[in-house]
């Protein structure tokens, strides 16, 4: 394994995340974790060779609290997060619906660094110039195994 790190700016603070782990953040109302693109090494999250990411929701420390989220890095070229609300887990496309910038996590949702659109944790639009919610990303819920297959 290399000593490579990935940087990500959330809530105007820079966090560094090693390729072999997840950094949990205290961001107010709900937990957040940032995950490098090499998700295969994070507890409860594996990246398959076909590009899909398997999230064993009960094994991911960042998804223990409700609500919460974990960033998966990019899945098939798209920045994606998994958001937990109650017992519902949703893969969210983090590309802003205005002009496609990657939104950043805030204490209560998402914010676009390009023109300032705001979104709730579940992706619902709160303030433009974007005019629609963040999109869900392709995923399948495996109820018995409690796994979300993303991608
Ligand atoms: S690209 Fe997000 S508000 Fe413009």
C-alpha cells in the first residue's frame, strides 16, 4: 500500500484521509466520514473490480448514527455519498444540478462551492441557483444482507 493521501475540503476545513481508513468528523447534527477512492480498505466498504462499491451498512462506523453519511469518493467517475436517514440508505450523486461542481458537506447538508447552492442531507434543494435536487445514484438494496450495492 502506498502512503498516498487524498484531500477533501468540507465545511471550509481541510481533512486528509489516508487510503487505508475512514476519518470520522463531528459536523454538528449528524456524523460524516470521508473516504478515499481506495474504498476497498475501509471497514464495511469494498470496491469491486467492476467499479461498483459494496456498503455493508451495519459495519460502517460512520453510518452508526442517524442521520449520517459516508463519502465514497468517486464511483464510475461520479462523486457519491451514502446517506442514512432512519433505516433508509440512499446513494447520492454529489454533482451539483446547476453546473456540475462537486458539492461539499456542511453541518446540515451540502453546499456547492461554485455558486452557493444549498441542499439538505437527503439532496433536497434549499437554495439556488440550482433548480433541482441532487440526484440519486444507481444503487440496489440487498435487504437480507443489509448491503447497498452502489454503481
Ligand atoms: S455549479 Fe453548483 S451552484 Fe453553480
